[in-house]
C-alpha cells in the first residue's frame, strides 16, 4: 500500500472513533463502510464470527459489542429496526481478524487495531506500575512516621523492628516476615514490601497509619502497648480483607518494585527524548 493510502486509512479510523459511555468505540455501520463491505448482512456475518472469537478468548461479548440498534420511521407509518453496535477497540480488532484479508482495508485494520490494542495494554500496565510504586513510597513514609512517633517514647530501632514484624504476623495469618520472604522467594537482604502486590502494600500502610494515630491519641507507651496496638490494627485489616475473600498470605508475589521504578524512569527519559526530537524537527 502506498504511503498516501495508508495515511488516509489511518485518518479515517481515527476520525471514526467516538466516546460511548466513557469508552472509545466505533460504529459497526460506519466500520462496515470503512472496511469495504457493501452489504450489511455480509459484514454482520463477520461480526458474529468476531463475537465467537471474543467468547473463546474468555471475554464478555456485551463488554465489547454494545447493542445500539434504533427504530426509524418508514413511509406509511411503518417502522424499521437499524441494527448497530458500539464496538470497542478489541471488538474492531476481532472483526478485522475474522474479515477478508484480501481487502486492503481489512489488512490495514488488522495491524491498526492490533497496535492500538497493544498501546492500550501498555498504558494500563504503566498506570498499575505507577500506582504500585506510589503505594510503596507511601508505606515507607507511614513507617518512618510511626518510627518517629515511637522513638519519641523511648523505643529503639530493635523494638520498632519487633513491632513491625508482629504486625506482619497478624496480617499474614500467623506467618512471620521471614516466612513470607521464604514463600515469596524474597532475598533476605530486601524488604518484604518490595515484592508485595499493591493491595497488600496498601493494607500494611493502612494498619501502620492506624497505629500512628492511636499511639498518639491513646498516649501509648512501651513495647508491649504499641506492639499490641499494631497487632490489633493488622488483625482488623486482615479481617476486612478476609470478608472480601482475600487472604494476604496467599496472594502471589509482584515484580521487584525497584525494577519497576527503574523501568518507569527509563520510559520517562525515552518519552522526554522523543518529545525533544519532535520539537527539533519542527
């Protein structure tokens, strides 16, 4: 395909996109024309094949093929139902995959929606990575805050380590910090939290914040009082998670948060560099 034709097709697909209930979608009727189908019944057959592919992939058809059919008035008070769908990017990709690849429009659409779907996946993954890194930073801040509060009450670093470990034991159903490191295959020299999923990191953070608040509010002093408070708070958080069907000790390990941080930093540098290159070209 010539560059001009590819550019025209790209612009056509981009312009056809619209927002439906907060999601980027394409009208099946409009996509029919863009993909070079003259008759709706032929295109509808391709849509049905795409729906089967959607089910086979473990996705819900309704999440990607929203029925937006409408009734229009015809002469002599007759009515006609115009079938249409609001198609997600993934639905369009499946339609292209099930379409006639000999059509240049279909061939282009297969690549276009595959790339766009991959972009969306990358964006979603980045959002989750950023959320985990921020959650880990917040936990560090909460633990530093708690250590500062209890150090003012004459408790040393060794006692703080003991209090924190007792909190872990309560949160993880009796398993110690070292138990969890062994289960999740965390290096002994690394903090357990660096390999925990975001949900567990936030659970630890919430329990730590509760302890900080109550130590001050109740004017708690001494290892036993503060340790018991931290245990109770972690037990309370564990109970809440358990009610929702979550057992922290059974959640799989997450990628080393330090690696995630390095990847995000590297990506940011690449983005900045790309922006600068584009500016220099203008």
